[in-house]
C-alpha cells in the first residue's frame, strides 16, 4: 500500500505546477454553478490522501485528474470512476472523490473536457454548453475513462472491482460506459439525461444502449426535474427490459435536478443521503466493495 501512496504523492508533486496553470486546475467552485451554499460539505483528509495527477490518454494527450484513496487500509482498493457534472472538476467533484476514499475506494475523476477548454471561469451554463461541451465527442470521453481506469489499476486500484458514478452530464456518461466497457462491474447514474439529439459528437444516448448494458446500473432521478421528464424515464425503463444486466431506476418525488449537489440551492438532503446510501449498497451488491 505504501508504494501506491508514495507514487500518488510523487505524482501530485510533479504535476502541481502544470495543474495550477493548466486546464481543470481552478480551485473552488465553477462560476456558473453559483451561488454556492455556505454549508456545502467539505470532507477532511484524515485517513486518506488526495491530489491532482496527469493521466496520459490513449491518443497521447495529457488529461488532468483528481484522485483520492485511503491510507488506513491496505490495497488494492476498489476503483470508482467519478464523472463530472457539466461544470467540470471543481470542488464538489473533488469532495465526492474524498468521500469515496473515506469508505475505502480509490476514486479518480478525469477532466473530460481537457482538450476543449476549462468551464470553471465561464459565467453561464449556455456558454459552457456551446463553447465546450458541444465539442466533446462521446468516443473521446469513453476512451479517456479507459485511460483513467488503467492509471488507477497501476496506482493501487483493483481491476476486478471497478465501478463508475456520475452526476448530470456525467450521469448520462455512466449509462454509456456501462454499455461500452467490459471492466465495469456496476454503475450509478445521478440524474443523467436519457434521450437527446443524435449528432456526430453524441451518436447514441442511454436509451439507445439500454439493451446492451454490460454491467448493472442504478439510476437516481428527481421527479421534478424539467430537463428529464417522467416520460423519458418511463421510455428508458421500457428499453431496459431487454437488458441482460440488472438495473434499477429510483425516482424521488417532487425533487429537482442536482439534488445531490450540496453546494447548490437544488440540494435536497434527504434524497442526497438516501441516494448515497443506495450507491454504496449497489456497488457492494455487485462486488465493487471494500471487501473483495
């Protein structure tokens, strides 16, 4: 275990300068995500180590990533890929990684917009979408997640116990990656869009790959989310009936989009805590747990 921790520490030290000046390096919350709640959750570093590294993608690009892992129990650790919201890798996603590390996971969150730009300083969501997100191909995202998992397996992560979770933009990616990667053992998608326009960048959406899932997926959705109406959830459920992999979709009534995002007004404590509990239970059920 110590060599994995030392390796992570060296990576953080070596790459710190690049992170401070490069894409995805901003400390704090993305500007467009405000206003930030004063009581946003901040997880301490007791029993874990966390920091920024650079991952070499399959096309040779350098991808910043935030990594957190335990120091209080021996590895290899179950691996969890944490997929960003539309706002990129900001303090909320970093804290989610620390929360996973606290319960025994090696969590890695790659900056999946790294080639296209840094959303952290953009003031509004429409501009983030048009100037960055619309230029990010799904194929690139899936490949970068492969590279992130490969990095994790070399630095203390267990390749036989890998899960994925994501929020908002990342929730959609969870469904896609669970249909793409044979290494994923379980996924949890938080309010990820299920349908959408077919483009060169987004040739398929979760509803299109529902029958092809390679791993069990739990979907957590808000019943009062105008961007993901109930009819699209019902259509997704119908499509999932042809899946050979287990699945479940839980809908929290009268709950908005972003209900897990404790730094935003959309946060709903009861649903967020219940969803987190279900996330850990789902991962454990399908063998992505602290105990092999």
